[in-house]
C-alpha cells in the first residue's frame, strides 16, 4: 500500500442516500449514488425504516457501479472508509455492517468516520489540500455548525451550532408550506431566482446585540420558519394570492444573510483567511454568491464544492478516509459501533 496516494473506498448511508465513492489521494475516481428520496417525498421528510430498507437493497449494486466507474477491483483498494455517525441509527448500521463485511473478506483496514468531517473533506477533491487553519460552515438537513479546522485528521473545534432547526430543515419546512416538494432546498433555490429578496423582511435569528454576546456563532431558524408561516397565513386569510417567488427569495436571503455574516465574523475573529462551506445547503446558489461577495471584502477565500459533492455521497467519506490513511492514522477496530449521535469533535472511531 502506498501512503501518499492511497486508493480508498468510501461508503455513506447515514440518511436517504446510499453512496459509494472511490478516490486515489485527492483524485475522485467514482461517485455512485442511489437515493430513496422519492419514497420519502409523500411523508415530507425521511422515514428511517424506509431509508434502512432502501440502503439494504442499494448497497451492493451501488458498490459494483462505483468499482466499474473507477475501473478497479476490490483487491486494488487500500482501505475502506464508512460513515459511523451521526445519522439515522438503522441507516448507518447497513453501511457499517456492509463495510465490515468487505473489510473482513478482503482483509483491508477499515475507518469508521464522522459524516460532518467528511462534508468538509470532500472539498479537497475539487480544490486540492485545505489550507489550515480554516473555518468550516456545515449546513445540512440535520446540522448547522461553524467549526475551526486546524487539522481535519485530528478533529475540529466547534464554535457554534443551531439551537433549534438546521438550515436545511428550515428550507424543507418552508418549501412544504409553500406547496413545494421535499427536499425543499432545490425548489426554493429555483423559485427565488424569479423573486424579490427585498420584498418581505423576515427575522434574522440570533443577530441582536445581546445574542451576539451569548450566541455569537450560534444559529436559530425556527423563528424565521414561524414568521414565514404567519406571513403566508395572513395573505391567505385576506384572500390575496401568495407571491411564492418573493416569499422564497426573502426567506432564502434571511438564511443566507445570517449564515454568511456569522461565518465571516468567525474567520475575522480568528484571523483565518479560508472559509469552506459544506453540506446539502452549500448547494444553494444564493449562499455561494453572497459568501463569495462578502468574503472578498475581507480578503477571505471561499471554497464550496460543486452541488453533487455538497449533498450526501460516498466520495466525501472516501476523501476523509484518504486523509486519515495519508496521515498514518490507525484504522478502527472491527468491532466499532455505528453512533447516531457521534460528536463533531471525533473524526473517526
Ligand atoms: O447534506 P445533506 O444531503 O443531508 C444531510 O446530511 O442532512 O443535506 C440535505 C439538505 C436538505 O434539507 C435539502 O433541502 C438541502 O440540504 N438542500 C438545499 C439545496 N440542495 C439541498 N438547501 C438549499 N438550497 C439548495 N440548493
Ligand atoms: Zn450530510
């Protein structure tokens, strides 16, 4: 096995995407994905049992697709990485059990890794090594956090997180009340392009003077979601049509304003010049544009992976595994457990 350019297979199954990715060093060779999102759409959110069963059905075919795409066999792989947490317990179990089976059968080392750290690591596949220290803004359906990354292979330092809904959750809930499909981020992003972001002033959670003392790097999106609901209800009661595009644009701007303001404040307060944004909400076009515009004023470089790498996938897990192998990190013991509440401070188990 070469330590500089390890060939690493990554397996992701923490939510509704079954992902198998293969990387060599920082080079992406395959990124195969199967999603059960359509099966959850009518429930307006991911149903854990449905997700687990879908992972069971999809894991082996997705693995074969990834190997074919990369033009390698299991025997060529140097190490296997798998999401150990956080995520849905039953869904994680499928990936972890599958990865352990592969590791046993092929006698390869296995790394149980943190899904959130993987959302940061994936950016290196597109933009090369991450300058450290960096600030990471992680925004997904389940998490919204600001982190300081000094060495991704050793851990991250949480600076702040949401105290209620995650950013993606707010997109999903607001989309639902506007009659848009699940997941709500992409349809809101599209509708907002034809709307006026200044038409409605929605609240910016935890940005008041007192909040900036106690919750400087924390987020809150639940009040924003309620404000959108009240605004839409008032419109409906008055018999006037709901300007969906304007609501979408104004809501999206409120989320992006708070996320980018706090992320740049974190960079400036720590004297850090690199901001990396990861997680499904990083696929948002307005977030990317606003972050780039605001960061440029302070000489901060913003790195956002392309949308397919922002949402859950196997390549991100392989990317983090590749970092760990290259750093000489010891593999996980084969009896490690999936941890649905795995803390951000743990990069691997
Ligand atoms: O990272 P991810 O795929 O799964 C989790 O780990 O949660 O993130 C999914 C979330 C969903 O809430 C989805 O609505 C949101 O990412 N999302 C977006 C966009 N694409 C996906 N939010 C805003 N704008 C988008 N373009
Ligand atoms: Zn995720």
